[in-house]
């Protein structure tokens, strides 16, 4: 921690400055500037990988400045083994989002790039915030830019999709604010996430807080049955928006569970495990079945996200080393693979102006390079050994196996179904026989698109073949999270507030609530 | 005689404002039409003087001073509200400059009435006696009745004025009746006398219950809380927009200030009882304000219902103050109301400033549909409106979020987590109608058939008002600490 350089602030404020600078440049330079800013941000993020000390479970690159004095709210940042991979993934994906919007966004390009950069700042802020209010500020600040991305630059049904996304996520997260305030009074009048994680809360309070957290995070993940905004939002969003939604926004829900629900509310989490696992398995199987039936490529990938995120929540809530590490790894993997698949759909949409599988049949012949990439990413998504998703899903299933064999068997069905819907999609899109009028002169990938996809291929195989550097960075953090959870046995029912207070009206006076 | 002189010095800001108002009314007939703007600058000058006077007392000299044998008190609480009211009045006057010109209302007395209303509000926030507060309320209301009807060519404006007057007079009667009952019960109208006589009696005496309810009804009309909100949409829609902004912000702030003082300083012993009453009112207000706003097509009406809903959020703070037991004295609850109304002032004033100068043809474009496609025509105007709508929804990093944060924090502290949850759920509901404006501005193409699309008429005064409002919303959203500390210093203590 001797290193006092404010890496994380730089990471957050660089895109914001870029968004400001965009208002000064001409429309035609907007793309270049946005690309430069996102690349610069990635360059800032990259050294963290090496500077990060994998043996330490502490927060690193910590910044701690008072922001609001009463109540004490701090501008407090830091990363650990769970947030570091997500920060790097976000920073790595942003240049690709700019690249894929290079030609597909035609109206108000400058505004689009500015909104994209604001999104980047808010997303990175969510992953590095160590103060609960600061976290909430970033969490909510994302809503408006994402609403605009879907609503202004989206597809034909964008208005409906945008407001649905907005209201769903807002309705979920307002209860989070109540929960944060309740935690403040029970946890010794602090919003510090690490300090709040050290407090044992009465069991009844934990139950309610868990439900409030659940409302916010489950909508974002999205867990079955709160997933209905997702297909609409994904389908209508422009490609960059879909990538951000799938790769980063969905991770925030899972990140919320592992950062807040598990360490702060261990008893409630343990009590809820069967329910959470059941919802996860339903999501895995239901999402996969829905994906099988889709005729729209984006919808297919959207439902596959529901299924894949089911693995993540399953891994988190079996609450053992393998499960959580697998889940965090799977968060990164899903970000890479699904992001790549959305990029692929965006690229083909620019050419054929249709996302329907029926309109994009037999691409192997006119676009061999494109077809190669699509097959690669599809194989990665279905968890072929050697690719990244295999490692993550395998770890999750190992973790689940330690918890329940039946659940493992059910969850494995999801992998089989994933193979079914993805290979069926590949069979038609890549190798199908196009109808005669359909075989136009589709241009294969150009250099820009090539450059968009190649980094992701590298990541797919790197994590697939050498997952150890990544996993080793998570290891001590996950161990510590589990230790934090184990520290609390059963919440003492002799606790003054637990015994007296009915669960709804938390008479949350700090003095009583403190253990 | 010397003591009388001290009294006059204590209320010097009020005297300056009244003198300036009278001067304007005298000068008005003598000023030729093109020079009427000078009267506005005169009133701004008097405001600047008052800001200096009151602001100068804020720091180390923030001592409570009472005058006229405790009829009036100038304490930190009063100074806080006065500064807010000066600011709001100043911005309203600036906003009115281009607005009156656009509407062809060359009325110098307009500025006189604004200042008279302001002096009434200042008396309200400084009143330590029910009758002083009543007099202030009446001075404010009478000026506002006239101002609501200033657009004499518009039937809606006249209707608004008449409706406001009838209902306002009725509510004043109820207020006065409540005061007279309290006088009968306690033998005085000083808030301190009432507090001393009532002690912690509770509602065991039915007369006390009736008196409290009558006071609540009387103030409820001024605050526009459900079920005493009926006049609000019609009056807000009909009145000239600058006046609407003034009513929605300044009159609401002053009424809340007096309301808080009466219930905290005068009826503080009954806090357990009145907070139950206000729980009911705040929930009703939140539900009705937010739900009915959804179906509005006129943006002034929508903002009227939104201002009703915001009064509901502010009431939560008062409920929290009443319910919080112990040594903290409900400080956080009362401070949260003060903060909420301060932040609300900036965003609502800004939104109304845009509506006032939003023109379709020569007329005010006050239908929500008129905002369709604004982002294409005037990106900056649309962005500013977006900021206000986001802040009204209460999404960070805007002042609206900070205001809600403190209110809900006070509620949770007082053990009313469920009320905070209800409030927040309805703020999610409110997102629907605020975001509809954003949706129309950014995501819909304007109809090609419209001969002259609606647009914001720029002017230096408007730019200044909008700059202040946006700066307030953003800066207080990011760095609220100074205002928070100010509010905490000047808060009333609930004994």
C-alpha cells in the first residue's frame, strides 16, 4: 500500500474528462477521441494486474477521502481479488465497444460516445467503491446513460425496452438504499463496506436486508423470475449497449451478492441458499430452453445470458471456495464470451440489417473469417474444454457437487442444453444452405472488426488454458470472504434489537443495534 | 423607546423589503413602459441588501434575537429560510423579466407584489407567535392571489386566481379557528406559552385534538398535501408560469418553515400524536401525487402533482423528527426537511424557468408533447431539462438524491424503515413521468407537420437563472456538506 498513486481515481475520471472533452471536438473526430480515451483508460488499468499483490486479501490501491461529513460518507476506493478481474474486463471491453460503434452509430455520434464514456466511469466506480453510499451513487448514476443508449440509439421497439429497463432496475435498487441506511444504524454508524462486513446483525434484520439486497441485485443479474427486462433491453440496444449490458451490467448484480450479501448477511445467506440455488437452476434450464426456441440471434444470446448467469449465482450461493472462485471467473468469462457474441451479431447486422437467424444463413462461404470467430465464441460459450467458460463452469459444478449432488446433476443439464442451442445456431448461421436470393456479396471482416474480435479470442484461450494467474489473484480474497462468513455463528437471539423489535419496523437506533 | 429601536433593527430586512415594495408601487405609475425593468432591478437591489444583512449574521453571530416582546424571533432557523427565500425570489424576478415581456405583461406592480409576498414569508419564518405567523401567511397569500390573476387576458389565469382565493380564504379561516382554540386551551398565542401550558398532555383533551387538526388543515392547504391539494393543479396551470414557480417553491418553503416551527416549538409536547397524523398525510400525499402525475398531459399540471408528491417526501422528515426519541431532539429529521426543500427549490425553479420560456408560436408550449424532439433542435436546453428531471426523480449525482437521502435516513433513524421504503418505491413510480419528458425530448422525432416547432427562447436573464439552478443541482449533488452543516447549525430543537 506504499503505492499512493491514485490509480483508481484516474481510472474513473479519465473517461469523465473524455466525455467533457468530446463536447469541444467536432463530430467527425468524436470516434477517434473516444477510442483514444478508452484505450488510455485500459492502459491505466493494465499495470494493476502486475502491481496487485495476489497473496494479500486486503483491499489494494486504496483511496480514502472524506466526502460528506455528516453522516460520514467517504470517497473510498480499492480493489481486491474479486473486483480486480471485473475492473480489467470492463476497461478492456470499452475500446471494443467504441470500435463496434464506429460505423453502426450514425446519428448524434458525439453524444453517443460521451454517454458511453460516462457509462465507463460509473461502471468502474461500482466495482471499486468501498463506501456503500458511493457505491449506490455509481450504481444509480448508470441508469440514465444506459437508458439513453437504449432509448436514443436502439432498435424499433426501443422506447418500451428503455423504460422497462429503467423502471425495473430503479425499482429494485430503491430498496437497496433503505437497506444501506438500516445497515448504517445497525453497523455502528458507518457506511464503510469493510467495517459493515465485520458486524454481526440480528437474524431477523438479516432476513429483511437480504430481501432488499436481493431486490436490487437479482434484477440486475437477472435471476429468474426478474429477468423479463433483459431480452427486451438486449434486443433493442445498439451493439455496444448490448455488450455493456451483458458483459458488465449483469456482473454488477452478482458482484453485489458476493461483495455485500455474503459477507454482511452470512446467516441470511445460508438460510436462503436452497432458494437461491433453486432459482439459479431454474434460470439455467429455463434460459437454455428459451434460447433453443429463439429465431432472433440477439434474443438467443440474451436468454443464454440468463442461463449462464444462473451458474454464477449458483456458484456464489453454494458458498465454498470452488463455487465462489468459479462464479467470479465465470463472471469474467461470460463478459468476454457473451460480449464477443453480441459483437458478432452486431457485425452481421450491419451487413444484412437483420438479426433473424433465417436471414443470416450459410455465412461460412461469403464470410469465412467471420464464421471462424462465431464458431470459436459459440464453442467457448458452451464450455468446450480449452476455452475460458469450461474452467469457470467446471469450478462452479465442483463447488455445487460439494453442496448437493442432485443440484449438480440438474445444473449440468444447462451445459448440455447450451451445446444444443449454440450448435443448432451455428449449424444454421454458419453452415446452413442459404436460399438463392440470399447469397449476396457479403463483405468479410475488415481490419477494424478483426481488431475488435481478436483480443477476445486471445482472452478466451488464455483463460481457458492458463487460468491460474487469474484464479490465484482471487484466491486469498475468496478465502477471506468465506472466513468472514464463518466468523458469525448463529446470530445471538439475546440481542436487544433482535428480541424486542418486530422485523418490519426496525427501530434502528445505532446504540441498540450495535453488537 | 430605545428597546423599540432595537426591535426595528432586528426586523430590518423585512422593513427593507416592505419599503422597496411600497417604493415600487409608487414609482410604477411614474415609470414609462419601456423602463419598467428598472423596477425589477430595484427589487433585486433590495434583495441583495437583505442577503448581505441576513447572511452577515449567519456565521459566528448566529444568535437568536427576539423582538416585540417575543412576537418575532430571528434565529438561525429563520435566517436559513430567509436566505433561501431571497435566492428564490431573486431568481423568480430574473425569470420574470423575459417572461413578462414575452407575455406582454408590462406591470410594474408585479415586482411590488413579489416583494410583499416575500415580506409575508419572512414574517412567517420569523414568527414566534401564532398571530404573527397568521399575519405573514395572509400577506403572502393575498399577494399570491393577485399575482395568480395577473394574466388578465387569460380566463384560466383569472379562474386560478379566484379558485386560489376562495380556497385560500377558507383555509385561513380554519387556521384562525385552530389558533383561537389553542388560545382558549393555553391562554396565549406565543408558541412558548402554548408549549408551556400544554406540556406533554397528548390528545386526551378532544379540544386539543380538534385544534391540532384545524391547524394541520390550514397549513395543509398552503403546503398542498393530500387531501387539501385540490386547488394546486388548476392554480399552477392557470397562473403565469413565473408565478407558478414562485408559488411552488417559495410559498411552499415558507409554509413548511412556519408549519415546522408551530409544531416543533409550540406543539412539541404532542409530537407522538401529531407524527401519527402526519404519517397518514405523507403516505396519502406520496401515493396520490405520484400516481395522478402519471396521467397528466400538461407539464405545469404534472409539475403541480409532482410538487404535491415532494411535499409528501418532506413530511416524512417531519414525521421522523416527531418519532425520534431521546437526546437527538429530532435534529436530523428537521434538518432533512430544510435540506429537502432547499434542493427542491433549485430543481423546480429550473424546470419552471424552462417551461416559462418554452414557446410554440407566440404561446407558451406547456403541453408535455411540445417537448418532443427538443434534443435535436436545442441540445443544451434538453440536457438542462434532463438534469432537472433526473434530480426530481432523485437519482444521483444530483441534489434531488441528496435531499431524499437525508429524509430517508432520518426516517430509518426514527425506526420508520417501512415509511422510507414506501417513499422510495413511489420515487421509482415518479421516474415514469419524469422520464417521459426525457423520452419525448431525446427519443421521439418531432412531427413534421408542425409549422413552427416549440423552442426555448433564449435571453441573458434566463441563461443566468438556468445556470444557477443547474449549478445548484449538480454542486449540491456532489458536495452537499456546506449546506448540510448550515442546516444542522440552524435547526430547531424538538424538546
